[in-house]
């Protein structure tokens, strides 16, 4: 009886941990669905579902990749630094910073469930200064305005800029001191490890063939799968004015001909 | 007698239709003048960054080589496209990073897009600054090809209108113009 009970307990623990291990992925991949455009360092994403992951979870400034929901297209490779909170979230979580009313919400940090250390995004200087004007809290950015590419940011000095324009230097630590969270949050869902993600290390989409051109050499830009926006079609931009004008002219013509018919003796 | 009745009715209906389309054109021109004045006032006193209301003018678009020009309003509803170039609200605003999309009627504001060429300069003046783009490619796509609205890492402008240009009625396809933001270095060369 005791043996049976112990076996049952061991089985239950293994099943539980097995399930948990299956849900977690090595690259912390997570889905987030946004109902409105959101701002990230260097890019504004339209409403839709996106996949966040860490392609290379090394120490230091960790890279976060943002892809389409099916993982085929990479939209951004973002630099982040570790940030710590007092309690780990139960679900994947995005934290937004305060922005001007009506402007797209800007994402400040990303947290994986069960971990108190998350990812705080580094914004390019110009973008950070714009966001900081209306943000309640400071915005993480590079000390110099010249360090705006991902490669330049990797080794750049960091600072936090406030709404008043003042800056405070930042020291990157693997386990920084925990801070209280500010801003609104949004939960996501864990993504399966079975999703094949784009290997691209840059935010520039790979060129593919387009449906047709008008004899003008296509640029590097792309045909990509829709990011899952609510819109189902491109807007209809043909007005009825030309058809009505033609119809009006035809009717005038017909009317004129008929009114002259008796005189023409036709 | 019957012929006279038909003739008069045809003439009357034809006159009504032509007047209706003429009035629409006049109203669109009046809206354009009104929007231009609103934009001048907005540039003099730029807002604190609040999102524009639907139908509010957000900029003035020009393609100098083609003679294309017109006010851009926020939104792409039918009644807005009758009087201005519309900004698709689910894409970033022109002064934000990303792929900003504008749509307009092929028989009015975007009629001359048929003659656009690669490297044509597109200029968009907004309360947040004037942005210049260079045409990189044109495409003919289906209405369901929403990938043309996908985000881009750089500031991009996507212009949308119906295709073919000579089609009478609801055109089956869409003509897309993709333009990329000109770097500051190129801007200096353009101005010199």
C-alpha cells in the first residue's frame, strides 16, 4: 500500500515537471497579442500577434527577437538589460511605460513566468528623449546619441533619461536590485518549441518575389505574411464619380439626340 | 410625345448626375483648402503628441515630379477618401518609426501615381516635421495582400490606390508605391 502511494506520488511529480518542462522553452518564447499599435526600440508594430524570444540567452546585454506569430518573419532584434522584480509573474508579462494619450504604448520590459529577472529594453537616444517627455518613469537609453544600431548599443554606456531631460548613468548587473513595477501590463501566452523561427539576426526582412511589378526594379523590400491585423482587405479607393460622370454624359447625349430626332427626320 | 418625355427625363437625369459629381469635386477642393489652413495652424502650435481624431488633417503630401499634392487625414473611411488622402489608422503615423500607409482614390488625388518612377521624391509635411522619401518599388497586388502593411524597421511610406487606373467601377486590384525615408545625408544633397 505504501509502495503504491509512493509510486503514485513520484509519477505525479514526474508528470507535473514533465508538463512544465514541455511548456518552458530554452529561448523563453512567448506570444503577445496587441489590440493596438505598440512601440518598441526603433519600431512601431501594428496591432496583431507576435512572438518574443531570446535567440541567445547569454550574460550581459541580452538580445530579444520579435517575430510574426508563425515565427517566419523577424521584425526586430532588440537589446535589453536584466531587470529584477520582487515577485515572479505567473504568466508571461509585458510592462508598458506611460506615453502621451493616444500615442502607441511603448514597451518597457518583458517578463517570463516564474522568473524575477526580466528584460528591460534599451531605446535609441532620439526615441527615448521623445518617450521620456511624457513618461512617468525614466527611459533606458544609450548615453550617446551616436549609438543607435544594435551593434553600437552592445558596448555603449547606458543612461536613464527623465521627463525633465536629466540623465543618470546605468550600471548593468546580472542580478540588479529588485524594484517595484510601474505602468500597465499585459499578459501573454507561452509559445511551443515546435514553432520554427526565422534564423535572421537582423530586423531587415529577407527579399522574396512579389506578385507583379510595373517594370520598375523591385527593392529589397518584401512580401511578408500578415502580422494578423484586424483589417481583412486593403482599402477600396475607387470612387463612383467616374462611372456617374460617364452615365450622366451618356444620358445627356441620349436626351439631346432624342429631342432632335423629329427635326432630323430619322 | 413619348420620345419627348424620354428625352427630357434623360437630359434631367444626366444633368443631375453631372451636377452631383461636380459638387463633390468642389466640396473636395474646399476641404483641401480648409485642411491646409488647419495644418498651418497645427505647425505653428504643435500639439503635445495626442493621437489625431478620425478625419483630422495630419499632413500634406507632395510628389513634385508628378504634380501630386493633397492633404492627408487620419482614417481611411469612404467619406474621408472622397475629400482627402487617408492615413490607415492601424499603421504608424508618418512621424513614427515604421511602415505608414496612405490611401487615396485613383481618379482624384492618386490619379498621377500611374506615372511614378523609382527614385521619385515624396514629401510629407506634418506638424511634427517634414519627411522626405524616395520611391523604391511599385507593386500590383490583390486586396487581400495585407503584407504590404507589415512593419518595417525604418521609416517607410506605402501609398495605396485601386488598379487598373482606367477601370470604371470597383477596381479588382491595388497599386502600391513603396518609398523609404531619405537619410539626412541625402537630404543635404537634395537641398544643395
